[in-house]
């Protein structure tokens, strides 16, 4: 399977040319993000939780406090909606109407599954840590029994969803190109600054190679979009 | 009124010390964002739309295609949940469990109102454009009648919601400070690159002062968080 099947709620109605069901696009946008937005219905109301996540193949993992009743309720077959959005640029057109942003976004739908099997629980948590910082997991203390009990890992299969991407300059009405105002794009990227040592860091501990060579920083700080 | 009243769905259960109902905090986080995430229930399922927004006093405005049935349905008294999240840093602790992110987030709840009165419609749209780029509105062609008909502006009053903020270094278990691994924070900011002229820009049109002196870029590129 190289692409997802459109469903009634993922069939793009507007901006079809910006949409994609290709798994390569969906995975790429997910892998580039830092935090996702997890929306769900609780007590009849929509809710959003911004949270860290990680991907293993066609599964997205998030975690939360085991005491979080809303998250727990979400695992009873309710549909969740998980979204990742990158803003890549401000698109300044010659008319107010055609102002836009360049972006890449993914929206996924599906029931969340509470991960109870220990190996998958650890793989899910590892994916979340490694998504934030590849190479980190093997360097830090693994969860102990008490921490495991306090942490719920949830899985969402990448079965239903779509990506949407806008790139390029503004698209103005033909007659507006004659207007005298400036138009163009202001590219935006996530910048990763110099790591700040923990104030309680013991003397002689250097910033590890995987931090100084953080692939996300290299890619994003170097790329002009 | 300087702060919002907590409600059952905005009363923070975990991380209370990171929460705030102060309007100054909520407005500040909203004003710093580029896009928000708008969640709502449509056909029994949660949905998220990433979208531009603007604030006028205690009202947040978003816009969308008038033909968007989900947005239109949202104005029939349904509750929406609007969220803005800034990721300010990756927090690398000595244990997997204490990894975190520094962030500022706002979640608002309430019914959305379709703005039908012309002056408010224009003020809402202006707020969205000016939020993206202060000074832009007066420089571009205003919406014509056809564009007005095609564009729906929605308002959400800042009546119910909360902010949540994490700052500072990792917080490790006392015994973990003896571990030999590096710990600290990698600050993340939104970087605004040099504006790219529209390929069809007429000769002699310079990048305007409000773009070269973009306050968000000055603030974020200069600040070490």
C-alpha cells in the first residue's frame, strides 16, 4: 500500500490540487514535526491536546498520564483526530483575499488503542523520545516500574487521513499584478539554538554528538523553502 | 476582568503550576502565533483545521470558504475548541520519563459566531491579515463583493479557556543527577528568512518597511529562550 484510501471525512473538497493521500508524503510530514495536536470528543465537547509523538511504520504513538481520564476514555473506540502542521512561509499577495501561508499538514483519523503489551509500550515510548532526539533513548535511564504504571501509551494506525501542502509564490487575480504593492513569500523555519546545559550538569560532561549533529536542525537551518 | 473563570473543562488537573487563566498570558500567547488549530465535531467525529487567525480585544477571528459546510455547521451553536501552541525548546532529561518540551499553549472553548455585519466582517478579516503582517492591510486591495460572498468570517469570544506554559531546565529525579549523561534544553524559535520577491513582481518595487522590520522576526530571532 503506497497511499491511503479517501473516506467521506478525508475527501478534500477545496484545494484538491494541494491534497495527497500518498504515504510517503504523510510519513514525511509526520517525521518533520515536533508536536502534534490530538483532538477528541469528551463529555460532548471537542478537546485539543498538543503533545509529543513518534512513528513506527504505520503506527503513531503518543503518551500521557495514566490518570488522564479523557485519554483513557479515548481508548474505548472513540474516534480521534491527530494533526501535524508545519508553517513554511507567509504568502503576501496583492489582495487581502489571496493572502495565504505555505504549509504542510497531515490529519489522521481513527480509534486510539491503549498499548498494554510491554514490548510495544516500550517501543512506543522509545519512538516518542527518538522522534524528539534520535540517539537519545540509549543514553538515558529507561522507565522504571512506577513510571511505567503512571504512563499510558496510545497508538493510532495510519489508516485514514490525508496530507495538504501549499508551496510557492502568491497567486493573484490577473488584473492585480498591475498593482504597485510588493508581493512575495517570507519563508519560516524552526531554528534550533545552541543547547543550554542543565544548571546542575556535572563538570566534564560534553554535549553529545547526536545533539550537536541534530538532523532536524541541519535540515531545517540549511534549507531555504 | 483580568482573568477567565475556570470551568469543568478548563480546570487543570495535571501540571497546575504550569497553568494560567490570566488574560495577559492568554492574549500574549495568541498574539505570538501564526496559525491556530480549530477543532470541532462534525457528523459525530472530531476534526481539526489548521488556520490563520487574528484577535481584536477579547474576540478571535478565523475565516474560511463560505461553501465550507463543516464551518457553517459550526456556527449553529456547536462548541469549538481553538488552540495555539508554541514549542520553545526540547527538554532532554536524564531519564526517558522526564523528557519534555518547553511550550506555551492556549486552549479556548465556545460557540463560534458567523460574522454577518459588514463592518465587523471587515474588521475580522483585517485582524487576520494584520496578525500575519502588521501594516499589510492598508497596502493591498480590499475584498470586492464577490470575494466577500465567498469568505466566511467566524468569531470566538475569549470567555472560556486557559494557558499552559513550561519553561526552564529538565527536572530529574534526585538520584538521576548522578548519571553521566548530558541534560539540558535545546531552544527552538521560528526563524523568518529573507523575503522572496514574487517572480512576477514589477521592477522597482522594494520590500516594504513593515516587512523588513517585521516585529515577530525581530522579537523571535533576537530572543534566547
